[in-house]
């Protein structure tokens, strides 16, 4: 499980060999249509010894550099195929698909009978409405939620248990959460403990490095942050203290708006795809990051992402993508959840959360997660408060078109509910499946 090294094939050779094996197996129709993901097809199996592994901080866990973010799928065949081709870490959360994501993952691994060969992480999320509770109440509810996750996963323990969605130091050091995590570790229900962060990451990561309480940090980290030295320094700081680092949101949202080519009235349907291998390699070329958890949802995406685990060298097409000024400009408009815009809104709109919901809905096509996150926004801070004045946009260094995105969200939510037909329209128009 510890072998390091590079593959025998370049990515191009790998993909072309895969393609020929699929064609030979008769699984590509003459029209070139891909089979649905649940149809078994053979992916090219390369020697496990060529997979690049890294060690997760002081945990002594060794992992392939590409893992699976399970969040957007209920397709157990994708989980099983992932294991078969070498994925050893699967990441889920109690709130993904309202618990069904954990249930599916638990079932799939049980059927494979490989619990002791994989690293499972899950997350406990405390709703924003509950965050004002006393430490005693907080500990109680946290323990209850952790037990519910274990039950859904049908496991006695998870390898990593995260406190989900940490964005400030106060929450990071909440005594109720700290006590609950400590107890769960003592009871051997969580081998290691950590937190996830996609907002105000550098501050939280530096604080975790200072306290030394957390074993692992799962942080948003992607190419749109290539010039964020404060974040990179915080990662170095945490790594120097032996904290294991896992990269999430590595695919820059999966799709982006290529402003040059998309007529404004069609923007909601015509987003351009990220070149996934390019942005994934960019993340993993930072060897402080042990592994990344891209959220692929079918075999083709799995094959694409896992090819990176054998070879981190860019091919020409990837170099061109990363150097393309239009791509860089478009990716710059990725919301980094820095919260700088918040004080500039006279109506107190929760802009970072709305930007995240926009990404879940329009880039991930994960409407259940978008809906759950929308429900989390307290009254008076949501879509209804925004008057599209654009005042906030001047404060956003990334030039995120905040008012436009809020307007788009308004159009695809009838009041507070997402329009499920919207997904169908996107599918008909050829918008690809989730891959983030
Ligand atoms: S919209 Fe801009 S300023 Fe606001 S949280 Fe996102 S990146 Fe930061
Ligand atoms: S556009 Fe909306 S979110 Fe931005 S400042 Fe105006 S009301 Fe607030």
C-alpha cells in the first residue's frame, strides 16, 4: 500500500488505451454515446505500485493522492469501481443527501467487505441556528449526530471525523465540540479528528496549528487560489506541526462561466467545463496536500481523476488551459468565501453562503445540497433581502458578479424552493453530470 512512483503510460496513452478497450468491449455505441455509469465496463487497471502515495501528517495513514468525494452520488457502482482501480479514501458527511450518501457508501463497502482496507471520513454539521447553544447542549447534539452517522454507515468507527464547515476561531475552539470530539476519539469511534473549512481558511488553519488539537484539516484549495500566499503559508504552518492536509473543492466548481463566449441570457445553461486533470494536478503538485477528494459521479470522471494519481506532469493541453488568460480571468471569479463583501451589504445578506449555494446548484447540479444550505440561512439574510444594487461587488477582489448570481438563484427558486425541472432542462441541453 506504500508504493510510490509514476505510471508506465502518459495520461493520453492511458485514456486512449481505455477508450480502445471500451470500444472493443462493444460498450460505445456507433453514435459515440457513453453507457450509463451503472453499466459495468472495464477501466484500464495499472499496477498498484505505480500509484503515488503520501502520508497524512502524523496519522501514519498512507493514501493514494486521489481519493473520492462521495457527496454527489448515490451510485454504489462508482464507489465499487473506485475501490477496484485503487481509491482507498472515501469522504462523505451526515448532511449529504440527507444521510443517504452515508448509507450508500456504508452498503457498498460492506458488499465489498473491505472496511479495514479503506479510510473513511465523515462530518458532523451543526446548523447555524444551533450554534448559539451552551457547550453542554452542543456536546450532546454533536455526539448524537456522530452516532447517527455511524449507524447510517453501519460502522463501529470512522477513520476521520470532521467538525464540518468551520469558518471562525470561536467555532473551531467551541468547548462543546472539542469535548465531543475528544470523547469520540477516546471511545475509538473516530481514529482521528479534524475540521473542514471553505471560508476564512487561513485563519482557521493557523489557529489549528497553534492549538494542535486537530489531526487533519480538509480545506478548500484550488487553482483559483494560485496567488493566495496567506493560504499557502497557513498550509505550510499546519504541515510543519504534523497536521494532515486534504484538499477539497479542488475542481474549481467543476464548470465556469467563460464570459467571452457566453451570451448573458444563456449563461445559466452554457458553462464551460474545467479541464479536470489540469486543476487536480495543480493542487497535488503541492506535496503538503496528502490527497484530494474530487467529487466525481461516473466512470469516465473517475478514470479522468484517478489518472492523475499515476503522473503529476502536465501534458501540453493542461499547460495551455492553466496559462489561458481567459480561463484565469473566469476562474478568478470563483468565490473564495472570504466574507469581505459581507459588511458592505446594507441589508445584511449572507453573500458567501448564497455564492456557495449558487455553486452547488449551477456548477455541481446538486439541488438537494443547495436546498438544504438555502434552508440554513436565517430569515432576513437570504435571497429575499437582495435588491441587486451591486454595492457589494466593489469589495470583492475576485470580481464575483454577486448581484447577477443572486438574481440567477432567485430565478431558479420559486420563493425558497429549487425548481427540480431546472435539472432536467440542463440535462437536455447537454450540461454534464456533477464533477466538482
Ligand atoms: S463574493 Fe467575493 S468578497 Fe464575497 S465571499 Fe466571495 S470571494 Fe469573498
Ligand atoms: S447586491 Fe444584494 S447582496 Fe449585494 S449589496 Fe446589494 S443588496 Fe446586498
